[in-house]
C-alpha cells in the first residue's frame, strides 16, 4: 500500500459515487464495487422498442445544493433543466387548472407564494385563508428539535386549522413525492424540512429540475467517466458478501476478490447492510420499512399537452411529466408516437401489485379525464416500472433509527439516503450521506487533504 489512504466503497448508487469521488478528490486510492451491471443505484434506465424509459421520474429542487454540485462534478449539469421560477399546474378532472407558483414580483418569503395560493381554485376561499396559519407556524419551527419526529404532519396540520380537503388538494402534493408517504403518516420533522428548505427559507428554493436525458446517461454514464478520470477502480457485477474489520485494516470480500483498505464506505440499501457488515455495526433497521413507487409510461401517437409537468387532484394520477425528449422519440404521428408522458405514483401501496395492463388501462383513462386531448390519442405503448423498496417510510420515530456515517466498528462507515441526513430519502440526501461518509472515512484513515465545502454548487 502506498502512503495515501486506501478506501473501498461498496455500492454504486448516488451515495456510493459521491463517496468515491469525494475520497478520490482528497487524494485517496479508491475502489468501488457494485453488484449490478450499471451505476446509478435506484436511478436507472431501460430500453424498449427503441425508446428509453427511466425506472421512475426523479426530480430535484434548486435548494438541493449537494446534488447539483454532484452533477457539476460528473459533468452532467447541462443535461438537466431547472425552472427559472417555480410553477406547477394543478389539474382536476375536466381540465380545471390552478397553479402553485412563485410570483414574478420581488416579494419575500412566504409572500412569494401568496398570489398563487390566494387564487388556488381547488380550495374554497375560507380554506385558502386558513393556509396562512399553518405557514406561519411552519416558519416558527426549529428544524433540529427532536420532538418534531414524534408527531405526524397530518396531526400537526389538523391542529393548525387544515381540513382534509386542504391536505388532499395542496399539502399532499408536496409531501407525497418528497417523503413518499401521505401527510397523515409523515413525520413532522421530515415534512417541515421539505417545506422550510424547499418553499419557505429561500424564495427560489423550490424551483424544480429534471433530467433531459435518460437517467442511465445522466448518472450512470457520466458517473462512470468521472470516476475513471478520478482514478477510481470500478468493478461492476461484483457483489460484496462480507466486510470484516481486523488489525491491519478493513477487508472486503466478493465472490472473486478480497480487498484490504484503511476504511470502507458501505453505501447499500438499509435492508442489505446487515448481512454484509460485521455484527454490531448497525442496529435493527427493520423499523424503517419501505414505501413503493410506481411509474406508468404512456407513449401516445400525438401531443396532448405542452406542459412539461403537472400535478393532479381528484384523480388517481399524482404527477405527470413529459418524458418525450429524454425517451428518444422521433417521427410523425403514427410512426412510433410523438409524446411520452410518465405518470408518477408515490407511496404506491395500492397499485404496486396491480397487473401492468390494468395500470396502463386505468391511468390512460384517468389522463384523458385531466387532459381532454388525451382522449383522442391512441396508445402506442404502455410500460409500468416499479420500485417495491424505493424509500424508507418517513413516519414519526424514524429519525432515531437513521444512523450517521460512523459505526461502532473502526474503519466501517455508512452512506445512503436512509442515513441521518435530516432530509427524506431523496437524491440530495443520498449525495450528502456519501460525502459525509467519505469525509469520516478519510479522517479515520488520517487523510490530511482538506475536502471542498459541502454546499458548493454552481448557480
């Protein structure tokens, strides 16, 4: 071994790639092991009939500074679109539309959302006026107060004057896709983090971004090139079977190799960590549970909307995204389709077990209820993607179950969106955890190379 630190990273998702790049940039010799044949973890793509589909629609916000810095680091910042100003059309059956939007006026928070909320037609006037009470209470919360994780967001909203209609038609539009459970089940700590950091602490924090290329390109291909350029040795289709800490270093075993390092970062899903790491490394993580995500991809023979994204109320549809450009669809109507819309369903416990053809039929019809032009469009193809264990369940009490990067076993560190980041299970949380774990591992290995600031990101 040379004089510089040696690290092994187990897992090639966003957390693992962030950890490997952080360590390599600090001068460490790094090996990354991934059991799949591709990088990117739960953000991946697949091909069908010459078109590219993502396993799910993944978005980020302007406030996701660590993830945006990660995109810069892997050379992918030009392959995403970030709204100039938050604007989410919210559509009800029949096409009636209101917006959740940041005003063009230079108003401070929370007034930057005031005009759109006062005009929000999916709630009556009294419900709109009651929103102010909950918003003021959210702004008064101390986010690091551990008591927040002892209450559900739904119960907190009820105590602050929010009735069921407001929860379903407004609050859940934010909670479901970020915490991956409805407000009634969500930890107040996680929901408050989302609303404060995304919508209230900075007027531009909630501007939405998404990939303009397949996720396999955005994270997988770009990540592979960045890792190679940084000198990281990447081994795909190489599952780790055991991690052991002994005198002389940490040993990482796969089916075909045994590696010794000064430290290892284990960036695996929480259900996969226990069987790999030494006894006593982690506690019982079963309480984190799982919450699924389902995406229904509809390829239509004509354009039915010019909206890049929309949310839905009064419908089984939650969010719809235009994936046409990223899917690689070309040609005229009738020659392969001209629009691909992705219906994204968070906390999808009611749909995860349904047959694909049933989901395609059901959501094609539901889309027609929201977008009248979709009723006249022919379905060229319908694809369903599912992640049964997409995220942990962000319910009250989970904060105590989420470990930080350090473990009781010397030289073994943890990373993943399920770890203690203060964020829900998001791409931002994954990158932050990977960076934190790498820094802890480098400190253990005695690295004298100063890391770059965590908040660094291009404007």
